[in-house]
C-alpha cells in the first residue's frame, strides 16, 4: 500500500477534519446564532462529502441522500432554530460550566482519545480512508463535551444534531452501501426529533422565559 | 399469519389518527378496543412462533419467538393502560380539556404503536428507527401536563435518550461494517442474515458495536450510569404514560440489547457479552436498591424499582444458563404486568390524595377499599412474593445463577433484591396499611384525610386485569406460552 495518500483520500480526510474543526468552533462560539450557522456549514460539508463519495464510487443512491440531508440539515433545521431564537430574544449561549480554555483542552483530550481508540481497530473500508472514521468518532465525542458543558437548550440541541453529523460521516466511511430506504428512515427520524426538540424548547422557553438550563434542577434523588 | 403482523402495525396507528379528531369520550372506547385487539392478535401469534422459526411480512416485518415475548408484554400493557386511562383522566370542561384529551389519546396510541413496532421490524437499522420514534413520542407525552416539573423532566429525557440513541446509531453503523466483511458493501441489516453470518464477523469490530449498543440502548432501558432521566420522567409524566414507560418502553429497549447480544454471542462466544451485561446489571441493581430506601415520592419509588428490575434482567442474561434465560423472558412479561398494576394503584392514590408525597398519604387501604389492597398486592408481586409471576421468574433466574460457577453473583443478586424489597415494602406499609388519619390531629402529621371510596371503576378493573395476569404467570403458565419462552431462550443461546 502506498504511503502517499491519493487525491481521493486527501479530499475525504480534509472534509472529515473540517467537520471536526467546525465542532470545535461551535464549542467556542459565544453567540447562539453563530452556533447555528456553524452547524449549517458542518452539515453542508457532510452533504458535499456524500456527493463526492457518490461521484467517485458510483453509488447513485447517495445523491438522493445528499440532497435530502442538504434540505433538512442545511436549510430546514437552521431556519427553524433561528426562528426560535428570534422569538426568544436571546443571543448569548449559556456560559459553560468550566472556563473556555479548559473546555477546549477537554475537547482536545477526548477527540485524541476517540481518534486513537477507533484508529487502533484497523477497520478497512472501500469507500473512504479509515482515518475519516477515527475523525468522525472524535467529532461525536466533542459533541458530547459541547452538550455536557454548555447550559442552554439551543447549544444542547445543536450539540445533538452535530453529533448526528459525526455519525453521518462515519456511516459514509463504513456503511455507504446502506440501503436507501434505511438512510431515508434515519433522516426522517432526525426530522421528527428536530420537530420534537423544537416543541420542547418552545415549551421550556414559554415556562421559564429563558433558554438557559440553569433552573432545571428541581428534580433530584 | 403475516397479515397478523400487518394488522398489529396498522390498527393502533389508524386509531391514533382517529382519536385526534373525535371527542375524547369516543377515544376512550376506541383506545380500549385497539389495545384489546392488538393484544389478541399478539396472543394469536404465540402458537406459531412457539413452533415455527419465524413469520415474515414483506421484507420489513418479521417475528420469531423472542420478538413475540416482547410484543405480548407491550400490547398487554397497551390494553390494560387503555382501561386505566379511561378512569384516570380528569378532563376539565370546555375547549382546553377537550384539546388535552385529544392530544393525550392520539399520543398514547401512537406511543403504543411505536412500542409494538419495535419487536416487529426486521433488522437492526429499522430497530433503531422504531426505538427513536418511541423516544420522541414519549418525550412529548412526558411534557403534556405542562408543569415546571414535566418540562424539566421531558427536556432531560429527550436530551439524554437522544444522546444514547446517537451512540446506538454508531453501534448500528459499526455492526453494518462488520457485516460488509461477509456480505459485501450493500446488504440490509436483517436479523436472519446477520445471525447466519455472525460467526465470521471481525471480533474487535463486533465487540465495539456491542458495547456501544449496550450503552446506547441501555440509556433507554435505565441501566446505571445512564439511567438519570428515568426517575424524573416516570414521576412527572401522566400516570398512564409512567406505566407504559416502565412496563414496556424499558422492556423493548432491553429487546434491542438482546438482538445485539445474539449476534455478539455468535461472533465472540458467550463470555464477553455476558460480562458486559453483568457489570451494568450489578451496578444498576445496587444503585436502585439503595435509592429505594430513601424515596418520598410514590412514583419515583416505582421508577427506581424499574431500574432494579432492569438490573435483574441484565444479570439474568449474564448467567447464560437456559433456565435463567427463560426466567429473564418470563420476568419481562411479569414485570410489565406488575409494574403496570402498581402504577395504576399509584394513580388511584394520587387522584385520591392529590399528592405524590408519601409522607402525606396515610390509611390508603381504608380510603381505597379495592385499589388500596391491590396496590399492596402489586408491590408484593414486585418484591417477588408468591403466587405472582415475578416470584417464578426470579426463582428461575436465581436457580440458573446458582448452577453457574460464579454463584457469588446469584448470592449478591438475592441480597440486593432483599434490600429493594425492604425499601418497597416499608413505604407501602407506611402509606397503605397505616390507620386512617384522624382529621382532628391533622396538623401534626401532615397526613391528608380523605373520604372513603374508589376513584373510578375503570382503575379497579385495570388492576384486576394486571393481577389476574400475574397470578396466571405465577401459578400455572399456559403450555403454549411456556413453549414460547423455551424457544425464545434457545434462540438466544449460542448455537455452539
């Protein structure tokens, strides 16, 4: 096997790294709106990667998937969340539980763990270089950091959606042959989840008049 | 036979749509009808599933003995909860009450539909899709009361369960990859195929997928340390929803874990998957037993009892002896009936006393002449007293565990279950078997004095249904059901 990566592997790895870096950018974004835009950008990269895999590996079904995921994750979800934000009249993300620098350090730590843990599995894929799988695992773990350390409903919801982006990259690497019906079912599920997240965020905002989760500490024991 | 599968999927869905448009008085009847029909159809599947390998409908639906066990558990609770809800719901007059009723019934039927779909769908991918749908539907039902507590509980539930399912999705995709080494890049994740090829899958990949699946679906099942949403959601949801969450939602999530267990056992041999389940099971049982000793809220008490029973299920699978596996599957059925009945009784108490705080509830048996004693019976059933079904199932699990070389685990199981029994029975006797509070001394104890009498005949009927089922499971298992459990246990066993 050659040690010089092919153009194909290079493009795929670059896309995966972009997804991971966007996740880091979300972590440090102080404005909720910029977080949503970063999510839209991340989803755009994932959709583009799907088109790229479809074109180079001649998997026509992936075009449909890329289109649907573009419509849902780049257009619909950000629009819905931005509309909620306009109604809620809140700009700043909830302050993280720990300081920004520590948060980034923790995220670097977990992403390194995810990268090397999955890398050590020696998964071989015909569709994409396996380093992309390790990067996807790192993205999922950073999304966890975002959700755990941020204290507002929008960051937490966006964290979940971006976690799904990480899983999408993983599925492009190792499961690009997944039947279209299944992929569409996954996306449909995401759509339902987005709607329900929106409903509950709205209910939460309606009751507490804030997007912060600091007050959600009544139920214990 | 395959038309039965289609009917089980179609009936609750159609009823759910209809109930959104008709007045809720009609919905009550329709929901009881739909629950009974789906339960009847599931029971009709028992003889076939107990004797033949599988029933399929199209490529999408498939049942074998294992799935029928879970199907029967969840549709039984659908029927019983429909009866209970008819008596439990107190809807205000006018548009607001009517809207609540329509939303509640549409949501309840959809939720039960999604839980019936989980054991019916064929393949790991559709399994994940079905479980994700149960999550979002139940999160809406937890939030339906629109109180501060309900909002908080539903947000925590939705977020934590979605994260768990994100991990489970990763598990699904990694298992798909494991399959590509045998079947090539494009195949469907159907069980038949996966089970046939599982022994040739790469072990490291399957190991990773199994651990992620236990962690991910374990979040929905309420295993420690990812159980944190469970007591909140169970205590803040409307009581019919609590009963369904506890009796069938947790069970169908366990079903998902069992499907991964089946594959992992074929690839890795029995030791690794059993040890993973043992670890999670012991931790959950320990946590639940200790928390049961310090509860004040009646529904949180029952919620921690669910964590306890899920721990018992995981430990029972870790023994790997066929008799213990039969016990685990029987436990799924008996727990659905017992926990349902206990929540129905709790609902009756909560309606009567208008509080969930057990410090203020005294003399329950005097105030509720029927549902009071039946609640006590249900709690005793949950604590594995004969003649109820859980006695039989835990007996099978423990006797299986004692035949295992590591019989200390069985001993630990018995000790922890005893602690849990102490917690459950302490609070029940305190609230139910205490003398009626004297209205004149009320200020001192905080106990609420109430008039004698049942809340609703429907609640009593639903509890009778649950207890009758428990006694049947405990005293004399119908032979078809017993064959079904045996067959399901052999499907779970490794062919080697």
